[in-house]
C-alpha cells in the first residue's frame, strides 16, 4: 500500500463519510488520483453511499456484498435436515402409491 492509499484509509478510519474531493483537498492531491485508488486497489475496503461519500466497509457490508455475487449456503440445522428427509419420503410414498394404482388398474 503506498502513501496516498494509506492516507485515504486513515482518513476514512475516522468514521466520517467523505467525498473524494474532500479527501483530495485534505491530502493535497487531485480528485482523479483519489478516485483512482478508491475504485481500484481500495475497492474491497471501501464503500460509497448514495451521496457519493466513502467509508470503510464493515464486516456486515462485506458479507452482504459477497452474498450478491456468490450464493452463500446457509447452515442447515438438524431439524431442517429431518424435514427435508420427511418431505422426500412423502414424495417417494406418493409416487409408489401412484405406480401401484396404475399397475392395479391395468391388470383389471
């Protein structure tokens, strides 16, 4: 991480959402340079709100963002597994009954 990236992160760690122009003024660099880092090397560490202000991502925000890109399977409880097995059993039983009914009716 270079000097400008570190300075951006340190400013955002204060917890106050900032626009890139405000960050650029404080660091005495161009807004274009700040945006470059925000959209490239820092993109996994920062998030932009609807007012174009930047903040450090929280663990919850990171988890939400990842779940949009990847289907994160939810942990199944033992009860969920039992219910799933029961539903499968009901489907199989119903199918078996239907087949027996068809076989019996064709035999007559």
